[in-house]
């Protein structure tokens, strides 16, 4: 069975970025990339939003990506909690990156 685009994006986000560093550091790096490439931001938020929505409805489709990443989730509820936390931290880091970059952008 082929993975959907949101599953691939979630898997990439969780396995290649997040498990390589503490969550806030990893998501700060992701935020840096998404400021440079806004389409990547849409991909990250889109994948998280789809996975969160599915988890809210009891789906466990996101568990393989979560568990492969080194984080653990055993059911839809634990997946929902984790993904909401990831989304919250990502958006906080994105705001920090944007604030840090704002003076540079004014001179451009």
C-alpha cells in the first residue's frame, strides 16, 4: 500500500528532523527551512493537521510514522496529544524564527 502525501510528509518530518535533536531544536530547524520555502510550511502544517484530524476521529493511520520516529504512541488519543504538541512547538519556533529574521527582511 502506497503512502499518501500527508503520510510521507509526516514520516519525513518525524523521522528525519525530529528524532535527530531535542524537539524544540529540531522544530526550530524545520521552521528555518519553512521560512525559506513557504511551500514546505504548507506541507508540514498540512500533514500535521490531517494527522491530528484523523486521530481526533479515532484513526491510527499515523502511528507507523510516529513510532518509526522514536516517539511512541499506542492509540489515536496518544497520537493526537503528541501531534498537537509537535504542531504547537513548531508554530512557536516559527514565530521565533520570523521575529529574528524580520530586521534582515526590512533591509532587503
